[in-house]
C-alpha cells in the first residue's frame, strides 16, 4: 500500500468517525477577508484550526436563533 492509498483510507476512516458522532460535511466558500480573520483568531490562540473556527461561527449563529424569543 502506497502513501496516497494509506492517506485516503485514513481520511475515509476519520470521515466515518465524524459521521458516527453526528457531524455532517459541507463545503463553504469564504471571502479572503473572512479567511484572514479566522487565521488571526487562530494566531491569537482562540481556535486551533479553521475547521474549529468555522464550526464555532456556524453553531453560534444557529444556537442564538434557538434561544431567540418566538414571534
């Protein structure tokens, strides 16, 4: 088994574990300024990775919606 095949299997296993934990994969395009802001937050130690920063931002937006007063 070559390195690429090993890497592909490892990524597939990681995806499967995340799905089993209730996570869903999605692709999002972000503006360069947004990416720079995420990288600055990572550099400050607020997040470890871009994935963590994006997950926090998305979850925060929808958790805020859950707690909003119904109209």
